[in-house]
């Protein structure tokens, strides 16, 4: 498809082939995009000076971008495969919204050693979703985000919380409750991120994977 850059080429092939090509590459709104491109081509019948040269340049650039996309996908696959060898990988991936790439970033930011932080609260303070008091004089209960925190680690929990708020029923329920309490979208997501941090901490500590069912008591120790 990189050989069809001119209006005349698009008019010849129609919208079906571009739409199929885009769908095969997981492009959202492939049919709409293809229809728009062909409609624009049909509305243009004047050949522009240098059109063929520009088409050649576009063809070369498009090929370079496609090759780069394939290279990035290959690197992502290698990173994901290596991450799955980590001792916490199964636990991290069981959390809704935590894919291999976010999991890798979580391990990279924390070193994969939760004992180094001592508590979930300490990890939350380092990550940033846990507010700290900013009280002064007669003012109390004034909370703010700490000035120093690891932005990459906050990004991991914030992005995973955004995904979970859409696709995980438990997270969506929590998010909706925060919104009903008057929280903004960002505030609700940050609250969800903080909650999920506590959950992930507990899962890693107890060597358990995520489930919506409450943990069963260990009757063997009774």
C-alpha cells in the first residue's frame, strides 16, 4: 500500500483495499479513514507539479516507518519475554491494566525488591499518588502531592489505573464511587492508583495473584 500516494492511484484502487490494509494493521476507524482518503482523491483532479517526486519520497518514508514499527514490536516482544522470567512477573501481570511493558517499568523503578521500601505507604510516597499533609497554623487537612517523587513510577500506576478503570469491574466501581464523591477524573484515577499500589504490594508480599475473590483463610495453621 505504500505505492499508492497520489490521488490518481487512490481513485483507481478505491476504498476497499486501503481499508483492508489498515484493518490488518489494527488501525482504528480503518474504513472511515480509507473512505475519507478516497473521497479526497476523487475531489482532486488537478495534477500538482512534482507530484510523482513527492510520491516517491512518501513511499520511501512510509517504508522506513513500517520497518521501524516492526523493529519496535520485536524489541517489545523481547522485553516482555525477559520480564516473564522475573520472580514477580506472574503477580504483576495478574493485576488488571498491568501489561508486560508497564510491568518492566515497575521492576526497573523499584528494583523488584519490595523489602527496600519497608511498607506500601513508603512505596506510595516514593511513587507520588499518596498525598502528604500541608497543614499550617489553624489550617488542617490540607493535602498535596509530595514535591519529590519518581515520575516514571507514578506513570506506571496512573496508566494502569486508567486502563483498569475502563476494563476491570472492581476498579471501575471504585473509580465511579470517587467520581460520585465529587472527585475530578484525575483525582479519581490517582485514588485508584493508590489503592491498586496497596493491592499489588500485598500480592507480592504474600506471593499471590490478583483475584476478585477474598483470600481464603489458611486452615492448616489452625
